C-alpha cells in the first residue's frame, strides 16, 4: 500500500491573486499511493457503526490493528465532527494520524465531504504539521473536490493586521493534499468550486475590513477587480446620484465625510436582450445610527453592515468566474451613516427616486432608505425578471430567528421556493417570513407617504413592507441577513468565526439550479 512513488499532483491556485493577497493554503490533488512526509498529518475517514474507509482499513492493517484499538479504547463513534488524533506508528513517515468521523457511510455526500474535510483541517490546523494529507481515494472526483472546497473555506482567516501573534497560535498547515482515485479528474472538478471559494473569501474580506479602511469609495475601488473576470463595473458618485434624484440614499450619507457611491455590476453571460436577474445589496460601511445614535456597546459590529453588498459582489464574482450562462445585475448602495452637523434629522421628510415621500423618524433605520432608491433604480433601468435584495437590515430578525437563519420575505411564492431550495443545497440557511398587508398601517405617516419605522414589535416585517413599496410590483425577495453576516461563535466548520460570506453560495446556487441556460 504505502510504497513511495513519485508525486503526481494537479495544481490549482488556492488563492486568487484577485484578492491582492497571495496568502493561503495550497491545495493539491495527488494519487492514492502518495506517501506522507515526516511532518504530515495523515487524515483518514471513519463512519458511524465502526465502518472505516478502505484507506483507513489498510492503514489499520499496516499498524497491526492499532487504529481500531485506538477507536475501541475511547468514545470515538465516527459521528460527523468527531476526531481522534494518534501518534504515527514506527515505520510510517508521518507526524500523526487523524481519524475523522464522517457520519453515516451511506449519507456521505458532497456536503458531508466538505464538513469532514473542514473538521480534519480544524483538528490539525495548529498541530505543527505543515501538510494535511486527506485520504479520499475510496470516492470519486466530486467528493474529493468538495472536500478541498470545505477545507479551503475552513482555513479562512482575516489576519492581515496581526503583527504580534505567537507562532504557535498561527495555523501550521500550508498545504492540503487530497489523495484521490483520479487526481486529475478531482483537480478538474475543483476548478469551479475553487473560484466559488475565492468569491466567498472576497466577500468575507470585505465584511472583515474595518470602516476606517473600507468606506464607500474604497469598497467601489475594490469591486473594480471584478472587471478582470469580465464584469462591467460602473460607479456613480454623489453628483450623479443627486442628478438622478436618489435623495433617500444621499440623505443617509449626508452626515459622513465619506462620499456615498452606487455601484452597478453587470455580468452578461446569457442571451443578449434576455431580461437579467438582479441582486441589490445594502452597503452601509459603518452604521453609527446617525443622529438616532446607537449605544456604544457592540457598535463595532456595525463594520459588517455592508454584508449585503459584499454578498452581491461575491455572487457576481462567482457567476463571472465560472462564466455562468445568465444575465445578472448587481447594485450596491454604499454609504456611511454618521452623525454630524450636516446629518439627516429625525422628522426630516425626503422625496425618494420613486417620487414617494418618506418621513425619517429614526435615522438608524437607514438600510431601507438606501435600498428603496437602489431597488427603484434597478427596476427602472434594467427591467429585470426578478430582484433579490440582501441586507443586514434589522436587529429584530435576530430576535425572531436567532443567529443561524436569515429571514426571507417575498411577494412571489415561486421565487421564495427557489430560494429555499438553493438555501438547503448551499448551507446558507433561510427561513420564510410573512408580509402581512394589515401591518402596512404601522408605517403610515401624518405628513408623508410613509414613515421609515413602525413599532418595535415585528420590526423586520415592517422593514420588508417598506421595501416592497419600491419594487414596482416585480417578483422580489428580501433577505434580512443581520443574523448571519457575522458569527462570533460559529458551529459550522466551513465558516470560521467572524465574517461568514453569507449569500454568495446561496445566490450562485440559485442561478445554477433555476436561472441558467
Ligand atoms: N444595521 C442595523 C441592523 C443590525 C443589527 C445589523 C444588528 C446587524 C446586527 C440597522 O440599520 C438598524 O439599526 N436597525 C434598527 C432598526 C430600528 C431603528 C427600527 C434596529 O434593528 O434596531
Ligand atoms: Mn441602523
Ligand atoms: Zn444598518
């Protein structure tokens, strides 16, 4: 079994130079016979009810049964996420052998491969080993490719500002080697997943970046990188937005030193003349609340208030990188919500791009103001077949759904069903919420066509009802991802603590399964 052979590997760049960072784990697919080195962590899979992968069986034999004895001696049952770290036996040139639980053997699908590989990475990431060799030769190329994808997502770190971290706290794994039955085919199957991971990482980096670095103009500058993938990028500044009449969006940004921006992304991979599908993202680069200022405690998390815009950017990245056969538009409403002498006041009445007027009761309900103008602009200019907005819109959605689920609101059942299906397939969980007409009265104003907040109760619903007034009857869905953009304590191994990149995989999957070709 473990005979030294020359290493045959398929190289796939692990980290797109698009991010401007060359850091990251190298990913290689190698032949099953490839030997570990002295410093390698060798990971093999074991399943519930004692079933071992063929590679694990062979290794056990080679170790005179020590692998099974180690399992029998403890509580390892092969459940997904369980790992057992044992010292490599004499004669096997490896630092350690890690047995990775992968759940039920007949339920070992692509997603299970992602999770198992992510757990394997987690088990050895700071072990001191420099290579993780994951034995997956029992399965086909897709499984191996998804394992690489899972480990890649698990290995994400935003550490560019850390200069004094102790070496032993830093990840030691620099190379992930996946032993596959057909290394070449696995490398090929990984290609689209590799660019999807790049897109998720691009979105995570945007969300992680602090607001002194990432303000609207800088966000727009970074998005220019998508041009390299064939995305058309347009940036509208305040002068143009004023001329257009986007006063709701500009009102939010008027208390900031930073100039508001509207970014328009277009990927034309479908038939010329086909109506596009459109994604609209809330891009509040920092949300102090404005004059209705937020309490200091936890305000730093408001660097993530551009998570919707990051998701839309990542989605366009993913679609373009895999040359999806679809016409897609992305609109990013980029502003900074600050209180200063020029800031918008509670009680201000503002005329939207749609012509409807809004009484601004609370300047902290700013996301819906930005989106209202962005949605109207989107439907007016592109006549899309549907619009989906993503926004870290309300704290109330966290109260409603907790931190694992984002809220889905839609005026169209078919679109909602498609999104729920894509959500199940992509690990970006959604839960549908209602849009009850009887709550419309909650945002009636005495002086304008509507006000921007209702009572505290049902706050996510009134926010969605507000947005609905700006979609002009188009099939539309709103995803309130205030709950899922940022995870202080993630329980999902492919999502490290911090920026999740929520929405990128969801939208990519939605297009792939329902709107392509
Ligand atoms: N950006 C916040 C929502 C948010 C809260 C995002 C927690 C992420 C985590 C949004 O702009 C906001 O401030 N919403 C207010 C609305 C209220 C004034 C009606 C809220 O949720 O308190
Ligand atoms: Mn706010
Ligand atoms: Zn906000």
